[in-house]
């Protein structure tokens, strides 16, 4: 029995996958410690916090 190991991507490989169209424009994918991680969509709470933070920083 063999054990499979996950592929760790480099930043260059990640950018190359993007160039080749591996991801759709709507895909929310990030490279974290060599792993491709699908990110959740921003929710209302996130948007509210982001708006408040921007107001504090830029006003």
C-alpha cells in the first residue's frame, strides 16, 4: 500500500496555472503554504467590517 502526498505548488506554478486558464475568473483560490485553497465568498459581516475599517483608515 502506498501513501499519496499532496502536490505543493510554487508561486511560479500558481501563476502559470492562472495564465493557462486553469481557474475561472469567479474562482476564489489562494496559494497557502504550497496548497491551493478555495476561499469562501465574502459575507455581509465581512463587508460591514471592511467598510468600517476603510472609513477609519482613510477619513
